[in-house]
C-alpha cells in the first residue's frame, strides 16, 4: 500500500457543504476545491466550476450528496480489533484480566499490523479521517512502529498514544506488560524523531494507563517529561469508581488530589471517559483547561455508567467522542457513537434537548480537533485548512434517504453504506465506496487469520 502520490488539484461541485465553521454555515449547491493537502476554495457550484476551468481541470458533479468535515475518533485501542466479541457481559475490572491481559502478552508485530489495518478501514468507512489511538500493551520492543507504518500507508491521520503502566504485579497483572518510565520516555522520543513529519499525519503522545496503573511518582515523572518536551498526554480517568478506590487505598487521598499532585492537570491533557466525575472534578478540569473524550458505547457495554456530558459543557469543557477499543465496543464506527451519544443523554436526563444533533456533530468534528490541538488544521471545511472531509450519498443508503436536515440525517440516520468518498490530507482514500490503495478483502482475511492465531496463543478457548 502506498499513499504518497501527490494530488495536484481536485474540484467537486453540486454538494451541500456542512462546514462546521464558526457560524456553522450549511451551503447548498456548493463545492470545494483543494490543491495538494489544503482547501483553496469553498463556494457556490458556479464559482467552483469557473475556478476549476481556469486551472484547466474538470470539476466533478456531486449533486445530491453532502460533504462533512472528517470525523475525529479521540479514543480507541486498534489492536483490540482482533478481540471483538471476547469481552461480552463483563465489568471493566474483570474484563481487563479476562480479555486484555492474555492477548497483550502474546501480541506480535503481525497481529498489530492486521488489527490496525482492519480497524482503520472500518473507521474510514464511517467518515473518520483522524484516529487517536491509545496503544496500551508493549510486550516486545518497537511494537509501535508497526501500527504507525500501517496507518501512514493507508493514509489515515494518527495521534498515537504510547501507552504504559508501571504497577500491577501485586494485583496479578502480567509482568510482561509493566514498564519503567525512563524506557517509555526513550521510546517516545525515538518515535517522535522517526515518525513526526511536517505533514502532521502522525503525532506522538504519552498515554499513561490510569490511576490504578501508575504510582504517584511515575505519574509525576510523566508530567515532568510532558512539560519538558511539550508532549501532550491522554489518560483513562474516572471510567469507574476504581480511580477513587485505588487512590484511597494506596495513597490515602482522593483521586482528584492524586491527579492534582501528579501535575497532570493541564490543557495538554485529554481525559478519557470521565464517567464518575462530579462538580469538584469538573471545576478543576475547567480551571486547568483539561479536554475530555466521551466514549458512551464502551461505557454502556461495560456498565460503567453515564458520563455527565451536559454538565461538562456547562462547565466550559471541550468534549469529544471516542469509540474505545473493539473489545469493549465491538466496532470502530464513530457514526454509531454519534447517534448513541445523543440518545443516551436524552433518555438519561429525560430531556430531548440534553444533547442536540448539532452539538454532537460539533463534538465529533471541530471540538474533537480542539481536543488534540489541531483545530487550526482540521475539524471544519474552511479555506486554508487541511483537505480532510467525507461525502455521503443518501442514494446509496435507504436508511439515510430522504434528507431534509443534513445534520439530523447524519446523526440519527447515517450509516457507513452512505459514506462514498473520504479525503485525508488531500488524498482520496475512499472513492465511490471503494478503497483506492487498499485491498480491503485481503486486509479483512488477514485480520481474521491473525485473530484466530492470537486467541489460540492467549488460551481463550483452552
């Protein structure tokens, strides 16, 4: 797979553009023109056609179709794509030991590459152009390289969280998956040097597992390293009551004080889940500019609870959406998460306005871009930004047709069958419903084979 060919200039017209710009403009009978990786023009179809003619290119007619900014999945674990369906009917604490640890010990480069390719394909088909992946198990050296290479080859923008934990032997966690902070920091610097490029297709972050996985000293070291090298951090926080229970037991303090004392609470932190957050936690998050990744399907799947997202918004927090890994969701389809987010808050609060279609689309586009520090590059369709967007064709998907309100149609009726074209960094990755540079069937067959191999090695069915 090779996605490095330059795109000179491409123009599309006849679209409805859902821009997600500052005024949230929706432009009918409109078009978009981009050159290499940047949007050069957005306007009415007649203007796009004229500009295309002046550049001696032909604008493609997309009448009846709708363009949206690329969706951003701000939390997943792509390696878990090999583990779909193995963690059913479990709570988080037992699920970890039953599903994740056995597989994590045996994970090899070939397993990870297959899982990442399959997960990326699934995500792109749901309109995702940027994936924030928390790679949490590292039983062998340089495992990260396989994931990053596959993602670059397919052409998906990646924020890579180099996950780690420094404690857990006393609770039976495999020693093979426990690391020293200095080894992790050295690997992070190596990855940044090797993979971070001016195209912004790969960004390396720190990803400490959680309060239950790192000593206070380790987390303080992580915070110091983050500040020294200006590297953002993503971390599971308040997913269940475990954070509070562990901090009370180990440190005789609240989880909030533990996080404050760690130095971790900054505007460079993406806090994942945040189900068990109250007013004090949200107030402290707002004070320090902490961002949030909300993962409702996973929280429902593991019976973790309902995150207080409306209260987060009221507190002024920026909240985005994530699928979480396929072992606690069973897919990487962000369109499913978008609909679930809206419906869950409505029924939980018995308020139809608790989460609107517009708000949830913001959470998956421009707000998600803010959460990863890329709001000046992606998250909306605007001149000068990266050409990251997807086009839905309602006539490919009965579920989405007819369309009256494009935002409501995507949020409540959208499905991956409708996603016809996906453009990432100016490259057409999916065209007419088919991948341009990827043999999808071959990828999925390989994924199944590697999944079969891994579950045997992990002893799931012994």
